[in-house]
């Protein structure tokens, strides 16, 4: 299965399809992920925001994905470089905070946020956040803070 938009090689995953138990309520045209493992985190990040997931049972395609997994793991430094480039492109706010009054600071923040375009990084940052959460889950599920 792979998702669209596809940001990184980890958006392509192999899953084992199983028949639901008798009597299970299963939606039409849906994919139900197991609560075991991190398949849902890898494929949707848990946000279910309308990403499209393509499922294929084509033997040749599955064989290609299975055979390329070692190569994808070797891409880790390239993926890290890609993430670093994106994070470097995020500009720090140039809006000075001139007030100790919370209400005034809030209005200033809203005015700044309303005029700044984030279109070029929103989807990429969402994709990166999903990867961060996946790594945190793989390492024991302890996420102290995400800033």
C-alpha cells in the first residue's frame, strides 16, 4: 500500500491482508489497520485528513517493494538531509513581541499569522511530524514534548 501525497520512501509499506472475523462490522471501501504495530501511524499518521491510500495485490509490484526494502534503509542519510533542508527553510518569526499584555500579543500574533504564507511547508511538516511520532512510538511511546 502507498499513500498520496507520498513524501518519503516510508509512505510505501507492505501489509498482510486478512479476512475480518465473522460478524465484524466492516465499512465498504475502507482499510482497517490493526491496533498491533504502527501501520496506521506510517500510512496516515492517525490524522485521517483525506490522504488517498492505494492498495495493490499485484505480485510483481509486491516483489519489487519487498526487494527494495534494504535499499530504502540505506537512504536514511538522504532522508535526514531532506528533513534538514525543510527545517532550515522555515523562517523564524520576524514579528517582535512588544507587549506584556496577553490580549495585545494575541492580536499581534493573529495579524502576523494571517499574513504569512505557509503553503510551501504545511504538507511537508505534517509528513515530518508523522515520522517523528512513528520513531517515538518505536522507541517506547514516550513523547516528552514536540515543539
